[in-house]
C-alpha cells in the first residue's frame, strides 16, 4: 500500500477542550468534523471510490443484519458517545428499535459493528485514535477496510492485535447463533483497482 501523508486530516487548536456542541460552530463546507476526547479534526471530502466501497459493503451486510434483528446505518452520521466525543463512522450496526434523538443524532447504545473505510488521509485516525476509542467504549467489532490494499482489518473490543483478511471473513454478533461469512473478494471485485492520489 502506498504511504501517504495525511494532509487532509488536521487537528484544530482550541483554548480548552472541544465538545460535540462546539462542532455546530464549524462551517458547512462539505467536510466532516469529529471530536475525540476534546480534540477536533476535519476530514475533507472523500473520493467517489470511498462512497462506492461503503455502499457495496452495506449491501453485503444488510440482509444478514435485518434477519438478525439488528439495524444498519449508512454514514456519515454524527454518533455521540460523550460530550467530548462525536464521530461519523461509515457504517454502524446496532440493536433494533433505537430511535434517533430529538436532535437527529443517534443515542449511545452498545454497538455490534463499526466500519471505517480508511483513506490515506484518515488512516492514522481510523487505525489508532478511533480504534482505541471504540475499544474503550466496548464496540464489539471494528472493521477497517483498506480499499487500496484490498484488505480488511478486524479488531474486537478486547483484542490486543487485529486480524487481517484479504479473502473471507466471518462475523457473529454476540448472543446470536448465526454467523455471516463475507467474501471480501466480491466487494473488491465490484470496485475498480484504485490508488489514492
């Protein structure tokens, strides 16, 4: 995988810790703004291939998710874990019958699965900052899709090291009997060979 400097991911200085409420002060410029442990970052607009990958993976997951009485949310959607922590995952799978709050944001519930499609600009955050956050908050499974490397990295809530997959991966939500087998080759085959600029 080509190494890139995450030039499109920046941390903003702030006099004191940022809160999720502070994100309302950010410009509506088409970029995504997140705050993690009081530090705010902006992720600039993604390539079309990013959205294609997220949409394709959502289509693979959705039939199993619905059959398993779970819900799947296609991001980006602001997901607030705490006053100083709001992120916008690409895909979230969570227990069913959890309505959005009056502010239109998803309330905190134990998440079964979070998926991020890592770009060269978000890789540091996705693989380190967000991974540590999701583990700390008990997200049961965290997938990082590397489109350029044609690889899926899987973390669990208690895992000290990730597993890496280039072909098939199985996912079994806690307390459910069935497991979903996802052939990542199907996902990658549906997407053109791509290299981020």
